[in-house]
């Protein structure tokens, strides 16, 4: 099976190399219509004192334009020592290069001038201590306090800050790596990880399937590993490994559920690493090694839909990838839809239905707060500034899923499921655009079943703002009953002790807390906290929503909230909490004080977001 997968990947990669880019990626300097990377070899040393990775990146190239004599790579804050090209005899020769003026968002173009069209180029370099993709943690910032820790976050365009590359999802390549790290530390990457490796002679990795640069990932630290199933394991810091092993016990069941819907898992193994709390996202779908936030460890497996989401990316995103971030809904909207199907298969339609309703409600709340232009799945304007016009991340996940679910409901699963699996099968290991999906949709579904999505409605879903009027909302009977209790509680006719919150599952608590935000009084939130200990919930999704509602109501949660902000670096939680705190003079001063202490604990990506928020509020 693995051999077939590799050959399939290789064939698709070669096809992609020969296909000219229909749409240039405005966030990359790379001229991938002229030359494309087909393989990357890294040889790097991790220096925790200097907070740098140093060594070389060797790129194997496919030249497409016979007249091309320049290789353009994306970099950000890299110090280039030298560049070499391999001549026809296999010898390495020095090559002239230049770094363009730095752009604050895109970094610098590295332009390498070649004689002829060499098959390989080597760039010797080291990263900056403040490279935006890398976070270097001191021993004091880890759980055991013994050794430092480092991890990467390459999406969306941060790979260029640790690897000179064609940093665009339009280009896919295989890779291998040798990493030197201090004794006592384990290195893992988004590649084949050998559980028995010792690191003697360097930690070695191989990724046989072609991936885009944003899926390059590395982590180094004091790590233990536990086997979860025949093709899955989890890595984590020693004090966290037992909890991680328990929380992720259903991984193999999830893989099997996804395979039943969308075909064989194409990446060999599905391992995971639970990172320190400063990891800025819920999860990152790095193939063969998903990166996870520790905030998903609730102790009761109540947040495993996050694992389902990252696993779903193994088909939508990793296997079939958006060709540029303009088309990000193809990654995230599809993945959110697939996640619901996996959750339904494992935990039943009632649980899946509640999750969809909460997603749709949170989408409606986001739409009310955003400029209309940010609520479309994609813009038609090819020349627009991506930073200004790309759709808000919080929109494309649920809205894209809603669009697909609408077609599924109208076509029926007997028709829609083979259609979606065909999309994954026919575009495996390729980078795609919305236009390609529309063409596939018209040919393989709408030609036979035109009533599933009339052209005007299709246009409205993709390019229109908000949610189409034709969209059918999911209504969960279980949440409808909870809403009645909520309304009675808000009116004061249902005592807090009779709410029964201790018997709810996480999604019910999240729905309830979303709905009482800006409605419940400080006294009511105090009662809720005293009756059910919500402010001390081990479920971070629940605790976050409770803190949000408490700050808005004026209920004093400074002590647990400070502990939360000091220990959790997930952007989804941190940025909205600081934002709501900054709305009052007292909260503003307190938030600045907490952030001054917490900032060093956050990943550079999170620091950048909160810094912008603080700067905007200062004016």
C-alpha cells in the first residue's frame, strides 16, 4: 500500500512540476512558472544559546522555462553565508546572489543567478533568534524545567524564516533532513519519525510524499513517545505524556472512520505531538506529525473533535492543497465539513448536529462584526492586496462547510460522498484553485443534478457576502431544550442549581456560554461559578467562554484569568480576551500589565497579533 502511495505521489508531483501556474501567488516572490523545487534536503544544527538553526538547504530543481537563469527564493530575516550550484560533473561551484529590500510581510527575495540550469542549489545560512516561525523556550518555560524546547509554525508564509524556499502552497516537494541537537533532546519533524532513533550522528528524517512549504515542521525538546495504535503514536513532554496518551486513545478509530468515507489514508503514519502551551493554534496538520495545543487535553476526551479536524486535513489540505492562500476555503471549509462527518461516524448524529449548530451560530456572530468584504469565501479580484481582502479565517471554516453540507443534503449522501471522494482521488498531491473545484463540481455533480446548486446560488455562496438566504440552519433538539432553560435562568425563574450544567457535554456548555455573553449579570455568573466551578474548568474551550462573559458582565475573574493568560498561548483564546479587556480603562491597564509578563511566553505569531491589538487600542 505504501509503495503504491509513493508512486502515486511521485506521479502527481511530476505532473504538477510540468503544469504552469495559472495564478501567481501574491505572497511569494518565487517564479514557479520558470523553475520549481522537487526535493529539499536540510542539514541543520540547533543552537539553543544563540536561538538559531544553521547549516544548509539543498534544493533539487525542475526548470520549466528554457530561457530562465535565475532562481528566486522566499526568505525572512535569514543570514545568507554563501550559495553554491552543482555543475554537470557533480562539483559545487559558488554562485552570485542578492537579497532584495525587505518587505515587512513577505520578507526578502533571494535571487540566485545561475549559469545554465543546474539541477541542485545549496544555500548556507542561519536563522534569526526572533524568526517568526520558531519559538525557543527556556527550561523554566517547559513542564519539567530541565531542558529548553523549540518548535515551528510555518503556516501561512513563515517557513521562509527558517528555510529558504519557494514558500507558496503552489509548489510541492519531497524532503529529507539531518538535524544536530543537544544531548538529551529528541528531534521530530513532519516526516517519517523513528520511535527508536537515538540521534547519534544527527536525527534523520525523510518525507517521501510531496508537500508544500507551509507543512514543513520541526520540534526539539525533552520528549517521550507512546504508541496509540498500529500506525499512530503521541509525543509529549514527560509530565504530559500520560494525559496525552489517554486523551488520544480513539485515534485509530478516527483514521478508520475517515478512510471509510474518503479512501485510504495516504501518509503512512498519523503521529501527533502535544506542544507546550505557547503553541498559537489548536492544531497544525503537519503530515505524519500533527502539532497539537495542550488546551485540547480536558481529561475526558471532550475536545477530540480537534483531532478529527487535523486528521481530516490529511485529505483536504495536505492531500489536496489550496494553490494560494486566496483559496484557503478549499483547505479549511472542506476540512470542517469532513470533521463533522468523522465526529458523526464515531459519536453519533446528535453530537455532530450540536457541533454544527454552534459553528453556525458563531459564524453569524463573526459576520456581524466584520466588514462585508471579509465574509465571502473568496474574492474575484485577482489584483487585490491579500492582506486587505483575504477572507477572515473564522468565516471560511464554517461557511465553507455549510456550503458543502447544503449540497450533500440536496444531493443525498449516496451521490455526494462519491463526488467528494472523487475530488480527493483525482487531485491527490496537487495544489488546486477554486476555479478547478467549480469545473469539477459542474462536470461531476451539477451536470447530472442541476437542482443541487443553481448557478446564481453557487455564485452567492462563493463570492457573496454573509450567508445566502437559502442556507438552512441546523437546529439541534437537545440545544433547543437547553435554550429554554437558558432563557428561564436569565429571567431568574430557573435557579442556578437546577440548570444541571454538571451533566452537560462540552458543546452544550460552549453553546450556553456563547448565548449568555453580554446578557448575564455579574451576580448570575458568580452563582454559575460557585455552583459548577466553571472558572476552574479543565476544558479550556469552556473556561475561555466563561472568562469572556465574565469580563463583559463585570464579574471579577482576574485571578483565574491571569493564570489562564500566563499559561495559554493559543491565539483563538488570547486575542479576544485581551481585546475585551481593553474596552474599559481599568481592564486596559490590567491587560497591559498581564501582557507585559506573559508576552515572552507566547509564540512570535501570537506576540505579533497582540502587539497589533495593543497598538491599535493605544490610539
